[in-house]
C-alpha cells in the first residue's frame, strides 16, 4: 500500500494546525517536516520547537527530514520533540552508521536521504541499519521545484540493492498527480508531496486523488 506524506513546507504556517487537520482528515499517512539550516541547503525553516508544536496537534507519524550539517548533534532534540522518523542526508554524515544506530537507540526509525547526484551505492554498508531511504527528486532547499525524471531508475536501483529488506523507499520533490502512478510502479512506497497537495483548492481531496492514482493497476 502506498503512503502519502504531505510536506508541511508548502503549508500555510500562519494556519499550520488547520492545514494539518485538513490533510489528516483526508487520510494522510504521515507528515513530512523539512528542517533546513541555511548551510547544507540555501534556506532556513524550522527547529525542534515547531516540531514539538506539530506533535501536539496531530497523531500522524512525523518524518523529520534534517537538511542540515552535523545532524548527529541534534538527533536527541528532534526525537524528544516528537519525531517518529529522523531522516539525515548521506552527504552530511561522515559517520553514517553511527548516526543511524543512534537514531534507533533514541527510539525513532532511521532514514537516509540521497540528493539527485548521489548514487544508491553509498548505502551498501548500512543496508541493515535503515528503516527508510528518501530519494530526492529535486535538489533540496525549496518547495515547488520541477520533478527530475532520473528518480525513476534510481528508485528501481534502490529496490534491487535493498533486496527483500523491509525498508520504505520514499520520494520527495515535484511529486504530483501526474507522476504518482509511475513512482509507485518504480518501487516507491511513500510519496512526499507539498505544493501539489497544499496548493490545491481542497488539499484533502487532492491527497485522495493522488493515492487513487498511485494505486491504479
């Protein structure tokens, strides 16, 4: 079954609780929370305080995506704030296995994100430490970017590399109604979508349409 994860980066932060309630009512499986530091990516977003506030407003699992340098320094803070999944970037972690192990020790699921130019092979020696792999289908830092088609073969390569492991493959960036089915067909199990959902007149309805498209035979 495909999971749909609305990305709050595209939500109305002045009415964030309302936007979260809308997508939760529409059947969202989890929320994707982008944390940016202005160093790893050229943008600054939110920190643990906002994650804690979101945690109080929803029962949905929170996938906190750390687009930051030295993510290992902040794992405990984000898990303490309510993160169910902590996703770090392979490019930002010189000691990736240690970071994943620590995430699990703290009680969260461990995820790794791969930028568009990063090959799946960097995960070869941490396959058994993973719960989630996040394929970036745009260069990270800003919402509303155009989808990069190279994500399709990359997802297929990841599925081959993972073998039969129970690891979710998530895709983030430019995910919309038009590419949802093909992404699912390539092997994605979680579709992260921001502007396509929150930019729609009815985010809950768009979420349902995206799920229907992704699960179409």
